[in-house]
C-alpha cells in the first residue's frame, strides 16, 4: 500500500514497540501533520471475547461527556404524542409509513434511528438494510423506547453505540482532534470505563488484548492497557 507523505511523516513520530500512556498518545496525535479537515479521534479495542456466544456479544452505548463534535441527524419512528415529543427534542425526521418507504427506496440521510416499541413490527422489514449499517433500532442501546425525547437528546449530546465484530474488535468514535486535550481525554476515559463494565462474566484471563488510539487519517498508537484501565477505574 502506498501511503501519503503526510502519513509517512506522522508514522515517524510513533514508536511501534512502545505502549503509550493516554496523555502521551493524545499529545502525539496533536503533533502529527494536520489533515485538511477536522479528523475524528477513534478508540479501537481487541477483546478476548467469542461473539459466537450470546453472553459475549458486546453491544451497548455510551454518552460522551463532551459530545462527538458531529452534527447528528436523528430519525424517529413515532406517531401521535410521541411524534410531537421527538420533534420537540430536536429529531430531524419523524414519521412512520412515509419514512419506511423512503428507506426501502434507498434513502439513508441520517445517523441514528429511534423507534417506539409498538412500531417495531412495521419497521422490522428494514432490518436487512438498516442492520448492516448498524442503524436498526435496538433496546440494548436505548433506541427502542417510549422515552423518545430522552433518546433524541442523548444522541444529540454525544451518545455513541458500539458492537463487537466477529473478530472481537470494537471501533468507537471519541470526538474530534480539535477538542482540547482534557475534554478529549475525558471522552476516552468514559469509553474505556464503559467497555470495562461490559466485560462478560464468562471471560477468563485478559479481557482487553489491545487498545489503540488513532484519527481518521493517522497511524495507530498503541496504548498501555494496564495504565489506561487503571485511569478509568479512578
């Protein structure tokens, strides 16, 4: 793979053999040559879980204290008073049948989908198109709920959903590179703490095999798992 000059310059700053403290890693990201856009900072986990086992299928959500830095577009399947509640909370699209038809026709101009439980039967057929995009409403992450106002408010303020893949990996956005160091760190610690709480009781030995920090366009920085988990426990 041919890497850009910017990527190669950034790679020279990273010691591939070192596992960094969180503060060091954040500072290192800030020192890398800047991209032409506001990059997203991401945490990548490799977990010692077997997603084939139901009890080890890590799937949840977490509200970032300083938001994601992204303008989140929210679609809500609701009707009556619940539709009004969603609109008042700031939902971008609210409805039922007309939205089902638009999505079935290939429209996906939204980032989060919320639905009231009574409408899941109507939108169930969208699972084949929303599921692969990780957009299908799910009670485990709080997007199937009667409290649509709260769901919309949380999504707007920085709620992110995550789901382990078949290899035990998680990829979670943690904010924007332009964030101040302390605010970015607070988001990162919040995510790490959430993943620690998700540890299945049946997992033996080390739970987090590796944790890396990166941005949209940067090389990855390996984190010291022991140190970052100790910070998350404080």
